[in-house]
């Protein structure tokens, strides 16, 4: 089976490409490298191209003739989406529609979509089930919610079958340290903590200590990126075997507070780095935890790495390996 992966040089995409390669799929990665890294593509071939360019996409599809498409080529920074919504709607929404149009033109009707828990906004129910209302509170979440609506319509009108995977907090790295999280700028908590432990940052900030949680800090559902990649493989196999369109939450169903993550990182690294407490950020829900029972039941997903210490240890190994590589 031939799988085309957009954004496959990025964090989650590269881990999915690794999983695809290990399972014997033939992989073609399409990435413009604005955020990705060519050395992160461990399997298959990389074509540097932009989803804005439908003519080039059409040539790629005609030459490779994929059986399915997995789509990771999105911008992900919430704060940036508030400052530059046009950038997010153009790339995350319009460029995804470009990709879908080329898929339909070339008779490809199986699509795995990298979505987000941000489509829920401030949820009324926690853990969050997939039937929770879609109420995004920022352009990033809205840009993904638009695509989910487009996919529903394309299924009804064109027979396009899709699985939309709503991520919670992807974290960790390849256990062998070959690939990991490498955003610029980095906005995710665990790599920011580890950069502080390495001395690249002066301190790690806790944004708000008065939330209605046991220790006053926000709680998030951290899922190891390899468990997330396995969910993608199961979703792909489900579609290839004739499955109907579906939406699944990807998380462990429980969370850790910012303080718990910091304490665990201190334990893993053995470094007592500086922590600063500051005001809440606008739009941060107190608790975001997935109800992932549907993913476990329908796709028989059995996560292997539901362990915060393991998640942070793999991320720490990756950070230290990167540091040695830069010396």
C-alpha cells in the first residue's frame, strides 16, 4: 500500500512516517519544510512542495498514485493564530481543501486528518467525548473545525472516507532518540521545561496558579507520540478495510497538572531549574482530558506508553542527543 503523508517532516508526521515504514508501507512525504526537518524523515521519499500549488500536487498524485493520504501540514500555535488568523485559515483550511480537491481529481478517497482538541474550546464535560459541541475559541481551533465540516460534506457528496483524530497533548520522542519535538518557536510545555533544565531558558513559567484543580495549575492529557502514531496506523487500516468516516479523540483519559509535569521533569533530569509563577493566559481551560473510550473500542487501540516519567525521559534523551549533535 502506498501512503502520501503531508507534513511528514514535522513532529507528529515524522513519527507516523516511522511507524508506516516499520510496518512495510511505501511512503511519500510532501512537506514545504517551513516547520519540518528533512532529517526527520526516516522512511520513504521526501518531495519539497507546498499545498498551495495544486498543479505540483496533481503531478505528485499522478506519479505516486497513493492508496490513502495522511495530512499533518498545519500551523499549530494558538497565540500566533490570534495575531495572524489569515495565515491559519489559508494554510490549515484552504490548503487542506486544495489537497482534498487533488485527491478527488485523482480518485483517492481515503483521508486521515490531524485535528485537535482545540475544536472543543472550553468544554462543558470532562473527560471530553466526541459528541461534545464544537465551539473553538481561537482561529487555530476554528481552522481545524472548518476542515472537519468540509470532510462531512465531502463524504456525503463525493464518498470521501476520512478519520479525524482530535489530539490532546502529544509529547515525548522516539525511544531511540532519532526524532523528536523540534518547533521554532517552541510553545509546548515539556520541551520548554527541558530547555530550561539544559540552561537554554532562564526559567519555566506557570501561567496561573488559581485554577479549580488540586494544585491550582492547569491539567492536560499528555499522550506519547508513538501511541498517537499507532492510533493513526489503526485509523488507516480501518479505512483501507472499508470503514466508514469517523472522529476519535486521542488521549489517555487522564491528565497531569503543570506542577506535576515540572516535578516529574526534575526527577527525570536531576536538575532543579528555576520556576516562575505568573498570571493566567487568556483562553486556557482549567482541565482538558480526552474520553478516548471510542478509539479503544472501535479501533482496539491499546496504548503502551501511558507513563509521564517515560514520556519525559524519551523527550529528555532527544533533547540531549540534539545538544550533542550541535556541539
